[in-house]
C-alpha cells in the first residue's frame, strides 16, 4: 500500500495502454532508468475552469516532451496525439478538477549496459492534485540562496530537454538551499551569470522593464517564462531577453520565479553563497515585499490558466470536450 499523502487524490495511473490502480504502477529493479536516470518527463498543470478542467499549454508541453525523448534517442511507443489523448483520459479517470500531470518515458527492463538499446521504452502518465510548489510563501515571497555549484553547461548536455538524470543536480542543490534555511536555490552558470532555479526560471524587473535570460545561459526556457513574457508585453510592459548578472539580481526592483510547478512567485530576499570561502551576503529585493509588476503578472497568469482571460483561451485544452 503506497501512502498518497504527497499525491492528493491520486487514484489511477496509465501505463502502456492500461489504467492501473495507484498501488500497481510498479517497475523491475533492473529497469535502466532507475540506475542511470535514462528517463524524460514533463510537468504540466490542469486548472479548474468554468468549462471543467483544462490543461494549460498542452501542445507546447508535448512538443518539449517529444523533443526530450528524441534527445535521449528513444523509440517512443506513442505519438504526440496519442499522449495528448492519454493525458486527458488520466485527468478524467482520476476525477480531478485541477491537476499536476506527469508523463514519464523511460528505458525499462532489458539490459544494464550504459547504452540501453536492449531496454524498451515505456510510458507512464500520472496525475494528482499538487498545490503551490513553494507553499504558503508563494504569495508573499520566498528567500533564495545563490549556490556555489554552477549549473550544468549547455555545451555539456542538452539543457532544453527534461532528462531525468540531469535533475540530480536540481535535487542535490534544492536540498542544500533548504538545509541552509532558504526556500529555494538559484544557479549561476559557468560564465558567472544567473542561470535558473532547480525547476524554475528567473525574471527580474528594473525600472519597469521585465527581463529574463535564454537557452544560451544554460537554462530550460520554460513555458511559463515565455507565457509571462507574452502577458507582460500584452499588458504594455517592455521586455528584454539577455544575460543577467548576479549584480542585476541585487540591484533589481523585483524578482520572480516562473514555472509550471511554482507558477509565478516573488523572490524577496537573496543570499549570495556563490563564492566558496567568502562570507554569505544577504540582499533584500526592493523593499522586501512582492512588487507591483510581479503581483500583476502573477494575478494575470492565474486568471489565464483558470480560463478567465478570454484572449488566451487558445492556451487551454478542455479535458471533457
Ligand atoms: C530546470 C527547469 N527550469 C525551468 C523550468 C520551468 O519550465 P516550465 O515553465 O516549462 O514549467 C523547469 C520546469 O519544468 C525546470 O525543470
């Protein structure tokens, strides 16, 4: 019996054409992905709307999922369209009104040589109710820690694909930040510029301009990041994409995390632990409270995903229609 305390309202999981009970979604110990992180995944949300649950930017998530699978040279057992139908089915089967959705492709049981050609690729699709990723502070702002560990560089492996094994760095550094008493970590890249959080992009606001970085800075260019940039432009704000230095962070009027899991979360305090041996210095962002731009982008984003911004209705896939 698997405790679902951290997976509220999870009941069913889809595996290779079958709907399974939560407790039956098992794999063999010799599955390739369990040893080497040879999996790819997506993190997607569905939201409660007046027309029932709707998945936000499903098409874009599926394009990225198929891209990740291609990067890992997977023979995917299902097409994009089939996986989209499966995701809608899983939300319905679990009777969820809002959901976090996790499709997972992985090299399964077959061989344990590093090259997984003898291991078939299998797909799981699960869904449950996952609240605010950074908890109660998501509204009033979080404290972050700039890590001494630099983000894996885009010249070393694809950072625009969600490869399971790559996430060991996010896991490790997420633990370090929390052990030090912070809510989340921030990575610099090998160039010394700001990269991203373990599972979040970073946007800053300075003199009314909303700025973020791109793939050349060793980040995953998130779907939420791109959505929030578009919303900012549509609200008449000026946006800019380019490298962001650590000093840009310390000097920013506002900073926010974006991501499917976190949504849009203000960052209100930063500690710089990036230089090993140097004392950690702390900086307050603006006046230490969520700023007006962040608040406006956060509320418009939340209205958008909940189907309350008709101009963005095309970003929603209604599960019951
Ligand atoms: C490393 C990393 N950066 C950024 C993001 C934000 O991406 P998205 O907005 O597409 O969820 C994620 C989450 O998927 C991530 O894992």
